[in-house]
C-alpha cells in the first residue's frame, strides 16, 4: 500500500468498499489495518458474533491517561432504489464536491482520522490519540458498546471523545436518545359481519398507534424542560413508519405488524417510556383475550440508545470549541454512538465535516471545503496533544 496518502486518497479507498450494514465490512478493515501498519501503528479487531464484521481500534502516543478518541463508524446505508447520477462506490469530484456513499456519513471523518493517526505517529505526542471505528451504527448504535468496553479495559482512559458525524464542524453537545420496538398484534379471524366475536389485529394495532398520537400531543403541549428546550422539536416524539397486516376486507385481521420508535430528550428515561408502552399493550391484550385467549401483542425491542446530555465546560466540549472557534449552542434530534461513550464515563461531543442533510441521500457528497476544514481541525488537535 502507498504510504503517503492524503485524506482524499484515503476517502477514495474507504468509499470503494460497499459496507452496507447488512453486509461485511472486513475488506475495509483489512485495508485500514494495512494503512496503519505502513505507519508502524498496531491496530486491533473485535469480531462480531457472526464473524462477518469487525470493530477496529488503535493508539498512537504514550500509554498515559488524558488522550483523545476519534470515533467513527464504517457502515453505510443502502443505495437500493435511489437515483444516483454517479457510481456510489467510486468517489467522484464535481463542482467542488466529492460524491459517494458514505462520503459525508461518515467516511469523510474516518479518512481524516486515519490521516491524523499517521501524522501523529511522527509527532512527539504528550497525550495519546486513539481511533475507534465501529460497525452497525446505522442499525441502532448498539454494537459499539463492545468496542467502548474493550477500549476502556485495554487502553489508557481518554479525556475526551470526538464523534465525527457531520455537523459542518459545529460543536454539537447534545442529541436525543432512541428506543424502538417491533410490534406483532395477534388477532382472531371471523367474517367481518361477525365483528364482535373476532379480534381484528389491525384495529387493535390502531389503538396502540393512537396511544402514540395522544402522547405526542401531550408532549407537545407540555412546557419543555431546560434540557429539552434547545431541541427541534423540544419534546419526545413517537413515530410509526411501517405497518402491514390483514388478509381481506371482509375478514378480521389475524396479524398486524409495525415498528414504533421513540426519540426522547435528555433528562427522560427510555425505561420509563418502555414501561408506559408495555403497560398500554398489556391493557389491550387483556381486552383482546377476553374475546379469544389466543390473541395478544408481542413486543421485541429493536434498539435502545441513550441521549447525549450537554456537559457545560466538559473536557470534550472545551477542546472542540478551542479547535473550531465555535461558541454556539448546538443540539440535534438524531442519535450517535457518542452517548454510548458518555454513559460509560467519557466526556463526549459530536463534531465532524459535512452536512447531515446529505446523509442517506442519493448523490451523497462532502464538499472539498468541509474536508479541508476537517483536516485543519485535526492539525490543531495534534498540536494540542503535543503541548
């Protein structure tokens, strides 16, 4: 492998690997390992249970506490059904922009982090620079927990974590948490003319979905807490995006399935929301089983992501503001792996190049200007670690 790669060269390599979450990321991990090895940097893998994916972590600098973690993910969302005008797996420049799946979310930051690791290996660092590259961020941010726990046990404790999701290099100090459930409502089929003697899974599902509507209205009417007020919207939201069920228009539905997500603000407990949802499902199940005992509602948790809570004057926020010059107050309603670091004792902020509006879109891109801003950020970070 060529040793002296620019961030753009590295991004070209990363984009060429179609690391959609449903597929393997091992060829990309092989490539990253080889690049780091060229610079004398030893990296380590954590394999997924299925053996088809791996996290990767590494360190440059002294074995002392107080370093910085650069956190990124390697997986991307699918391109299926999207109208791309370029090959999504070939980085393509046009009009000052670099197009490719993951160019913005978030292989642009990954490329900058790898370049910074290589440069750091030639600097006299007083505090270490650590790299954390995960898999399956796009499907729930849960897999990274193994990576965080392993790094806590194997490496010196970092003082701050910089999660490089696209923020246009603004310092994002908070984000909402997430909770999701796959719901299966089991009904009892009768002819629709005998409706009272059957149980329609669809109509019972509608009651549970309407409970979500009621909670949204209640949340919107409530005065936001201090932690919730900066968000848009400044309250927890419940959403059902997919639903399927039923056999025919004149048969009470035997099955109905849907997925519900909760996007909750900092200061609210995901377990409190989970308990409230389970309680309403239990009430409906009792009503259904009063008609037929084989009916019910099955709930399977899909994901649970803590909120990222702002840390005024925290180590990560202080560092990121020093490096960027951004003194604004920024929070976002999407989730990141940052909260998994924070809940395990790391000071954490989100700050990276690119616009989140490009994430998951056809013709996803990162601008050359943003890539350059990210490189300047890394240069300043290295200077900080050497001081």
